[in-house]
C-alpha cells in the first residue's frame, strides 16, 4: 500500500497521511507514504515524517513503490494534477485508488471516493474512517498526534471550518490518546524561524494594504522580497490570517510569487465566502472562510485581478473609496 498527498504538503496532508500509515502498520500492513516533494521544515516534528519517501529525492524508489502497490490512497487532494510528477506514475496504473479529501469537486477515476467538502480537514475524515471501520483501538499516540496537527492547522487553530459540534467530539477522542496537546499546538501554530518572523513583520508593516470600505486587505510578496528574508516553504503559512485581527477587515488575500505562478491564499470571517472568489478568479476553491488558488501570470497582473474582485463585489464604491490605505 502507498499513501500519497499533494505537492508542498501542509499539516493536514502530512497529518492525515502519516496517521493512516501508523494505523495500517499497526494492523500489520506494509505501507509507505510517498510525497511529491519535501515537507516544510516547520513540520518535521510530525511523527513519522522522516520515513516519508520523497519523489524529488528518491525518484526510483517512489516509482517502484507505486508500481508495486496493491492500493494507492490519495489524501487531501481532489485531482492528480495536485501531486505534480507523481501523477505521471499514478495515472497509468490499474491499481485501485482510494480518495479521502475535503476539497470541492473531485476529478479523476477513483475506485473509492470519500469526499466531504463540509469537513474541517482530511484528518477529520481519516478519523471518521477509523471510527466507521472499528479501527480506533489501533489509533495510538503517534497517529492521534498526526491527526491533531491536521485538525489544528486546517482550522487556523480552531478559528474557522469547525462549527460542527462533532468536530470537538473527535478532538476529545484524539486527546484521550495522551497527546502532548500544548506542545503540538505551539509547534504547529506558534513556532517560526527568525527569518520567518522578520519576513512577516516586513509584509505587515510595508506590504499590507487595507480597503476599509470593502472590509478587505491585500498582502503581496515577490520573489526578490522572499529571497531577501531567506524564505523557506511554510514561512508565510499564517500570514494571511493576521489582517483579520483588524476590526474593519473581514476578508484577507495574500499573493506570493512562486517560480511559475502566483500562489493565492484567502481567509475570511462570518458569512463572507472566499471560496467563491478563489474558484471564480484564481483557479482554486476551498472552504467558505479558508480557500486558495493560483494565478498564471505576473504578480502585478494578479493584483489587478484582486482589484477586479473589489469592483465586481462592491460596484457602488467610487474610485476614491477604493484607494488603498497602507500601514506604515
């Protein structure tokens, strides 16, 4: 068996994949986690992360494991294009595929499709699979810790996408496995390198734009700015949440320049859906209060799309009202 997750794995992708791996191994199954690329350094505390087979580092072994697998699990992604070069190996296989995911509109041929966009995270769905299959007795402290990381990070520290009371029943069951909750929470949500803190400070002080009439904020970072602060994947993970602490802001957009695209992150509060914005304008989607996407073009062009969003959503605001307020 092989468990896969999306490129640039986050806490939910790693947590769900490793939790499933731990439980299957306790059942006596031969199972490996194969990822398209390296996990962020900030998530190296997740139990089992150093046993992952990384396609960009161990290509031959990753291909061999997938080609010999009897089942391929597809966790926390809704389309094979999200696993980068792993898709070239997985797509031609006749191996049964099992999807467990909480993103909208799954694409592709899956033999078993467990898709629930209303769930907080893929980790929540993996827990529910354990429960439905009578496998909770095999969920040890390591597996529970992995699930806790995913539940925490994909809800922004329990700030959104966790309105269902059953979420907290799941959380209670996980905590009964004697996990070190405070340590895990701090590692997942409150631990940053000095460079990351400096980068986020720069972004907030110099790059954050406010649009008070529209309740919006925008932060952009180009490659030169990222390199100046020795950017590592994960360094800006929580940056998009920060403007929501401002009373006038109820939705926040972060545009980050990557090698071949602009990565888009959106967060919101209340009943304002950023999922619709990401789906319509940025080739993405997600949950109502937490969504993302990508833009193929320049950072300046992506910023123009953001201004179009403002114009489309708030057509009655005149040009003067749409001027940015920069914090300096």
